[in-house]
C-alpha cells in the first residue's frame, strides 16, 4: 500500500479509502444489498491487512448501522491512532428548523450520535454530506469549528458541492479564523468526469484533497459484459445515476475490459489505476474480499499515457445526477435519498 498526505492536514492516508456504504443492516435503511456485520468485519479486517487505514462512513448509511459495524471492527482489529475515520452529517430537517434548533446545535447533535455509533471519542474527518440551503453558511462553519476546538473532530471535509460553494465556504472560514475544508468527496470516475471542469482545478490550486465516491460507478466499471451482482440488480439509486447514459458509457466500459485483458488484471484495477492518476484517495466500496484485494492491487498498476488517453477520448459531457442534481435552492426542501432513518438524535 502507498500513503499520501490528505490535503492541508497531517493525516497520512492509504491511496485506497474503504467506503462503508455497503456495510449495515439490509432491513434498516436505503439499500437492500448491504452486508451483515459478520461479512462486513471480514472485509474491514482484510483491508487492514492490505494496509488500508482510511475508512469512510456516514450517519445516513443504513440508519447508523454502518457506523456501528465499522466502529466495532476497528476496536477489535486496529489501534485507534493507526486508522483515519471519516463520517458525514446531513442538513437540518424541517422538523429541527421548526423546533428552533440552530445549525451549530444540529452539527453537535449529529456528531455526538455518530461518535456514539462508532464508539469513538473523535473522528479524523467530519464531512458535510450535502449543501444545506436552509442553514446560513456561517452557522455551518462555526458549528464545525466548535467541534474541532472541542477535540471531537480533527479536520473537516465536504461532499456533493460546486467549486464555487467550496471556495465560498473556505473564504468565510479564512475571514473568521474557522477550520477550513481540507477534502472534497465528489462523484468522479471514468464514466462521470464533470469534476474536471472546475473542482479539480480549485483543489490543485488550494491543495484540497479529492476523495471521490462511486469510483467504480456502482460496479459498472468492474464487470465484463454479462457479469452481474446483487447490487447491480437492486441498487435503484445507482440505476438512477447511470442508466440514462448507459449506451455512451458502454464504449468506455469496453475499453476498460480490453485493457484488463491486455494487462491480465481485473477491470477494477484498470478503472482505479486511472482514477489514482487524478486524485489522492478514492472511496472504494467492497462487498466481497476480492473487491478490496483488487483495489489494493490497483495502487501498484501503472498505466501508460497512451492507455490513459485511450480510456478518456470517448467521454462526452454528462448531466449532473444523484445528490448534485438536487444541489439547488429550488430543490433544497425536496426529499433526498439520505436520511438518519430510525435513529434517535
């Protein structure tokens, strides 16, 4: 495994971040295909053996059971100081707003619940999951800064935002002496490269780490024609993101398959080796031991400039999908895919 400094922080993280969205009670959340605790623990343990020290979860994943599974596994298999744990919080709900709960209070409540789920005193990276149009940005940044000052959070990150929103937030933090976002977790892979327009440029300029999710496009970049999986069949949210562009994306998928055959490696290794030339540490979900083993191998796979150009040349612009498609003032009150489920906060 190779390691890299995460943006403007002192966190040294593995080039592969284990995404934990696939861990959690399948009967208790947005997804039906997630792994139970026993199988989640096997994959977390194998990741640690392969040198993975960076783990990403969220309070929204399967009503907090992803956080709980991860926390218990890390307590059993690792020392707290040897791992970097990231989790995410959601915007205020209308109910909280009606109750007069401020943005600062909301962040503290969310974080305390995540720490309870994880069984930890602090998280290394606390991520703003999606833009909250109903809460003043000052309240968000002050609330996060208070949690850093309290020692419950080491650094803060953001997910699902525009480059101008990231710049606006960090400018406000600069003005008031608050903690700044050191990382962005956006939607970025060979099939969806819209982050290259502006986000990648501001990150390079300001040394903000890119830790993208959906690194394998919900499994589409890891399977040869005819191959399938429980997630491919049941993940309706991924279908929402990728089905509309499936025909044009298939050209790129076929090229990934071709290079995998050429190098005698998996398609996952080709797809991730490409992404690793662009970002610090992609978030890679694993629901089988072979998934995390393939991801670890990708770190050592070097693609030629010709290979990279071959994979990139057929890309065409894509409309925004998923959470980013709802990143507008007009849709801020619409129902989103993520919620805290049945957790009491």
